[in-house]
C-alpha cells in the first residue's frame, strides 16, 4: 500500500514538474517574441507612438474610411506591444525623428509630413503629386524604374522602416497611390512583421515596393512584393556637373 502511495505521489510530482517546465518554456518563448516585436516597432511597454494621417479631400476634419481601416490594423499591432497610439493630422504633427516611433500613412499629395519624409529619408525615390495627367498621378520612380497605377487593377505602395541615429525609434512609411494601398501596406506589415524581423533584424531598415493586385475585386488582401529598393531609395541621385 505504501509503495502504491509513493508511486502516485511521484507520478503527481513528475506531472507537476513537467507542466511547470512546459509553462516556463511557453512563457519564455512568448516574452522573447514580444521583445523582438517591441524592438522591431520601437514600442516598449507603456510607450507612445504617432499615427500620422492625412485628411479626406474637401474635409477639414475627416479621414478616408479606408485609411481608418489602416489605422485599426496598426492600432492592433501597437496594443499587442503594450504601447498606446496618438493619432495626429498630417499638418499638425510637429514631432522630430527618432524621439518616438511613428507610422506615417498616405501619399505626399495628401500628407504634408510624408512629403517632408520622402526627400529627407528616401532621396532616391519620388512620387508624382500632380493631378494631371491622371494616368501619371502618384507615379513612383525608384531604382531606374517607373511604376504607374492602373486604378483598380494594379496599384503600388512603398512600405518602409527607417531610423535616424543609433538606438532611435523607427519611422514606418506607408506611402501608397490610393487609400486601399495604404491599408494593404498596413495589413502586410501586420501579417509579415515576424518575417521582416527575421530578414532585416529587429533594428534594421528596409524599403519595399509592393503591388496591390485587382483591388477592385480583392480590396487590400492580394499583395505582391515587387522589389526591395532599400539601397536605391536611400541613396541620393548623382548630381550632374553644370555645363560650362
């Protein structure tokens, strides 16, 4: 009888130890993933970040409904990091670079802060801000290529993570040719941030050109990677010597 009791006690202890190790292992892995996610987004627990949005055309206060969806995608990521977002309109943002993490949404034609970021952070990439001709609106030029939108069929968006200075907080740019492409970039970031962390490291910079396929039918869900243009976009074009 005593032998049976001892076996039962040992079995219970072994089960408890095994469960404890399993719980500790899962907790360690969860915390490790959380730390890497927080490092990638520059969002330690309790921190704050900027969500910089444009304004709906013809509306002093409104935001495009699709850009609101992009904000929701990003807000979920921020919440998962234990941080809190602060939403600001593009023409009221007066924050320097690297002080806190920033997500800037929208093309330079509707977002003044994006218009400042592109030449400052990505001197080798341009986006056409002219309204006419319509087929060239939002035309992206980078790495010797031009990417013209075919509305509702194929549109492009730049997704970038950039830093200024050692240890500074990152700036994420979601710079698309249409509102649906901004949401597509936010969704791509939410779905693939672990892969991006693995590829570029938790503190690395990247500039990706993405194509949104048939947004008229699929919305922001079907996205293709066109090219990694990190080096080209961050390198200022050579200045030709003036003729004498």
